């Protein structure tokens, strides 16, 4: 299976909806863990890279 390509600053769609109602998140930190910011309520969440890639549906918008 091909790994999904994403970069710092990208807006991504996740499988599960955040309690605030948003599916969209912005990638704000990359490394072994990925930190993402909800585009609805601006909450920050940090996930292990493998879990993030499993939950990622697609990259909605590139920042570059």
C-alpha cells in the first residue's frame, strides 16, 4: 500500500469527525509524532505517525 503524501501546513481530512463537528485538520508539526490543529475549534492533538496515516483520508489543500 502506498503511503499518503502530506507536508507541514497541509489541510487534511480525517476519517472520524472531531466533537466540534469538523473533519479538517492542519498539520503543524511532523516527526515520529504528528501534531494537528482542528480547523473548527483550533484544538491541538498529537498522534503517532502510524495512527495518523491510518486515520488520514486525503489531503484537502496544500499550503505550498
